[in-house]
C-alpha cells in the first residue's frame, strides 16, 4: 500500500531528464519576470493537483531548507 501521508523526496519522476528539458524549453525566450510568473503558475497548478494541505505544508518546509 502506498503511503500518501508523506511527501516523496526520493527520485519519482519518469524520464526526469526529459522533464527537465521540457521545463527549460518552457522558459526559453522569457524575461526574468515572465519566467518567475511561469514558475509561480506551475507551482499553483501542481499544488492544486496534489490538493492535500498536509503534503503541501511538507513540500513548503522541504523547499525552504537552506543548504548546509
């Protein structure tokens, strides 16, 4: 049974390099402001897809960590 109560932080994207290339392509030709806006929209679209506030809070906490 899949654990859906915790944020997945291990690699979990099929063809991750292809996704990264798609992400870079989506930003191609955009200004900094346009790129920032695209990232913000992408975050909101993915957050809506996840939908679980507990998972989203875990994601915010994980993303806010500072490198040591």
